C-alpha cells in the first residue's frame, strides 16, 4: 500500500496533481482543501495517500495531512459514498468543518456540497456520528455531556429522521432540561 509520497510537484490541474518521486510520476487526485495547500510547481511536496484498487481502476488519493486522510477513509465507508464523492465532500469543506457539521447534525450545510442531496446527507449523519471518537471532537465542548446532542442521537437511534430530531429538540430545548427530559418532550411532540 502507498501511504505517503514525498517528491517534486510537477503539475497541478484540479483535481489531479503529478508528483515526481525519483523519476517515477505519481498521478494523485486531491480535494480542493488540499489543492489550496500545495506549494508551487517544481517544489517539494508531501501527501498522505489512500490507494484504491478496483477491478477496472487503480487510483491514488492525496491529502495534506493525516487527519484529512482519516476523515476521507471514514466518509467512503458510508454506504453509497465512494472515493469520488468523498473527494467532493472534502473539496466542499475541510475535515474539521465536516466533523462539526456531523456532530451538530447540520443537514443544511452538508447539502450545500455539490452532489450531496438530502438523503446522502442524512446517511452521512447517521452512519458517521459515532465514528469520530471524543479525542477527534475534543474542540466541540464535550459531546457526551450535551443534553441536546444526546437527545438528538437518541431520537435518531429510535428511527426518527436526523433533520426532524434536530428541529424538534431545538424548538423544545431549555438550558435546564436534561437529555431524558428532552427525549420525553420530543417523543410527545413527534
């Protein structure tokens, strides 16, 4: 498996870049968030890569840091989302923004990405909300102690649509409510 490339950047034509590594040219597809981080042509570059081998294609995807590669790998594990869609998602927002929108169950921001419809955004929210560990989300103010977030997660686990759960909890939430109270109120409301 090819995990990282360090070489000279020969060409930049989104979403492709060409990296010369001791005489071998590697064509790598990168999201726009990485593309904007690239140095000028003929400069040294390092990309963390994900190598995909399929029956009809071999493709190398590159990222400017390990966090973006890790998020890309989580995104493409979502049913119905392949590497090209994963690249589009990370072209529309960086890894931190994506994790934040998933943590906040923000369908509206996800559907702003070209190619991401409402159903795909809902699938992302449902399948990815538990994939990011607390250490990945430490800057979101302790996800597990947020009563609103706990209530939203519980409603989604009960089968309610993410956007309905978010809307309902936002309407009903008061600072004094515990997650159990919010869930009870939301179930009565829904």
